[in-house]
C-alpha cells in the first residue's frame, strides 16, 4: 500500500489556505489525515476536502503533533510563533510567509527552477513572494541560456493579493461607484476601484518598498545569481485575480529572439502565449484559477542589445502561493 501522509494547513480559512486544500485534492496528494488550523475566530468552522467536512481548530503549540508536513498560509508573525513547535513535532514546515525566505539555512524554492535546493532543508522550506515566482518562471528559461545581469520589473498586482479584505474592498467600492456613493478606502491606501496604486508593502531606507526589494533579493537566491540587480515598481490594480509583470532583463550574452522564445516555450510550467485568439500576450483572466505562467510580447530592448523585454501573467493565489507550496510537498514525498 502506498504511503500516506499527515498534513496540516496553518491558516486554512484564508484565501491561500483554502486554495492549498483545493490543490491538495486536485493534485491527488496521498493524505492520511488533513488537520486544518487557524485563529480562534475560525474554531469549529468546517471546510470540504474530498467531499467530506473537516473541522477547523485553533492553532496552538501542540497542534502539530504527529504531522509529517505543515503548509503555512499565515503572516510572518504566526509563522515565527509556530515554527519552533512545528520543528519540535518533527514535521517539515513549508512556509508561505516572508519570515525565513532570506535565511541562508532555509531553501527558497520554485520547484521548476531550483528543486535541488529542497534537499538542503533543516525542517523549513520557504515559498517565495508571489510576483517573484511568476516573474522568475517567465525568465528562468532565458537565464539557462545566459545569466541574467539586471532586471527592470513593474508588477500589476490583483486585489486578491491582499487577501479577502482586498477582494471585499474591490467589490464594495465598485458597488459604491455604480450607486454614486462616497468611498472611504479600507484595505488599500487609496481607492482601488477604477484606480491604480503604485505602492505595495512598506517603505525601506532606499525608497523602495519591501515588496519591491523581494524581486531582487529572492530572485538572486532562487536563480543562484548573487550579483543580479533588479529595480522594481509594484502597482496594485483593479483586477480581481492573477498578477501581471512587465520585465526587461539584460543577459551576459546577446541572444537571438527565436532562441529566447524557444527557451521560454520549453520551460516547464510556462506557456508561450503567442496565439491567444489572435493575441500575442496574456491577460489576468487568461491565467486565473490554473498553475501555468503565460508569457508574451517577447521583444528586443531598444536601449540595450543584450536586453529582452516581455510580459507575463500568473495566478498569484495558485502558482504564486498555494500550488507552489504543494509542488514542494510533492517533491519531498517523491524524493
């Protein structure tokens, strides 16, 4: 009989936690026991897994006893709080927060790109930032042709990247616009419906936000390119689901466009979107509720002969979070 595993989802009632449960089922992960954990507010609620209701319990230090794996879908505060207890219980913690991403002892993994790093774990494996995952999936095939020296990226991030509160804000503000009612921003620094906000995260000392710095810091670690430089602007847009990123990268060598397109097309988990109903570019709606990253509008950078410009889209709740974590889990199971 094939081995089955005891898996906990920490933060099970949030957008990413719910998606993790869905993906565990979709990917047919061999689950013996699914333990759903959240804050005290969710105690006693029930979620469906494989047609059966599973009760959600409050996460406590002893909640991880007997678990093989814990999928984390909580903020960095709760992740840091419970990590020692998860390790003490002998489980492997696959953490979606930013808590441990830059810890040199913790692998930061996108399985299609750096699966070998999983073997270095000491009980914790970090899931990268959602925009970082989508962007690096789009460029990783190019990086195999020639190392990437620089990237200029602008992200266009859906409201669901801010969780349920972001979704509710978008819906409520849209209704108020139709009704011509006054809008008071809740989940974002400004009105998001019919607007864009060029600010996500918190400012750092260099004028960039911490969200923007993740593209360089995490990208270096995942691609094993410690000298790569990246400048990034993160923008919240009135899109419900799936992030989009405009990227201009410079490689060490001059690359032929046909070779670049072939490398993008051949990379696992990526779709070269060169014919979507006559379009050579994807949109967020094309990529929602699935795990492939779509890439289009590949062209030469007119300012640098070594530059390549492209556009990519991916579902940040799935490949940018939940699915990537489950794919890491499957790598561990099958290794």
